[in-house]
C-alpha cells in the first residue's frame, strides 16, 4: 500500500518491472475522480482503543483548474490527468493484462476516446459494462442517474484472461421450461437457468448498515470488484488500484488469493484501507 502521487509511483513500478524486480501487473482497476467539480466528504469508521468512532473528513478533490490557475472546472486539465494515467497503466500491464476504467456519464465518453488511442483502436475494448444501482436521490427535472460505466480493455485482444461468470436468467412467466438437456432451478421468485453473465450488472451500493461499509465517500461494493477480479485474473496474479480510496480492490484480492498494489495520495484513504485489511 503506497501513499503518494499515483503517476510518479506508477512510473517507479514500471522501472522496477523493467529491471525484473517485480512481476508485471495482470489487472489495473482505475476508479478516478468523475469530473464532478465537487470535493466529496467522507464519514469514516475508524477503530480506536475504545471501539469505533465516526470521523468527518474531506474525501478527495474533484475540482479542476485550468493550467494557468484560473477558476472554473477545466476539462483540459482533467483529461490530461486521466490520459497520463491510462498510458501509465498500459505500460504496467503484462502481455495478457487488462485495464478497467470506472466512470459515470460526465467523462466516460472522453475516457473511451483517450483509451482507444492509447490501446491502438477500439478493437481492444472488450466490454462496456453498465453498473446499475438504486441508491441516491431522485430528480423532477430529468430521469434519475442510476448507473456507472466501466470500460474493459485488453492490452492484447488475442491473449487476455477471461473466465465467464454465471448469473440467473428467469424463465418467462417464472415457470419451468422442461427443455431436454437444460438444467433449471427454482428460488423464491420462480424458475430460472444459469447463463453467462451479460454486460448490465445490477449490484446494490454499499448500504449504510453493511459490514463492509467504511464511510469513504465513493466506496464501491465488494461484489462489483469480485466480478472483475474473478473474471480476469487467476490466483497469485497481481492487481493494481492507483486510486484505492477505501481499499475495496485490496480487500477482494486478499479474499481470493490475488496479490495487490494500492496507491492513494489521501492519508485518510490509506488509513481506511489499512484498517480494513488489518494492517494497523
């Protein structure tokens, strides 16, 4: 777990890999700021000698000034930051490595254009995943925003690792089909078959009372990272999260026997992640 500016630390890791000091990275999960022009506040659960306490703290900065320092939200400044890290991520990947970029409606289309350029065209874009959730507010002026987008890139489209994950597909009318050779199952909702997972994922946000909740402002659910890691890596593979936040990737890697490297320049993120992993 590394505290510091992620671009310089990724460059340092790249030099180590070039010198043969560390195995190449098999998966990079990049959950950068979303170009929100806001600075989210976290309510962190911190362990103390007397138990747990809730601490309010600034999560991270997602405001972007122009290069000349003028006020306002500068798209150019944001894209310079993002593109440099996409390039650095690709340099770190093994030949069969993959990059996942997690954003929302505000900047994901820009990220796709930049990543297409870095990865040599959109043929290396394996999937565009929609993560659907119900949490958050509603709007009377537009359809409520209830999804994020994840871009899944392979360094080599002919060589990347992928293990299809399964999901339930409920039968029409929730009744048994009784097709020959097709296994069917039943739960409290009705009859279903198991099929290869599709590109729209319905996964709840981390609930207020969830055991995994840390209080970090942009914490992602373990179920989301678990799908990515199990689909694209094997045991003993190495995963990198350059914007680690609450440490979800590291926590999932530890449970599934993957190695991990996490980077964040926010000391509260490092403390939260270390506490979550039992490193303090």
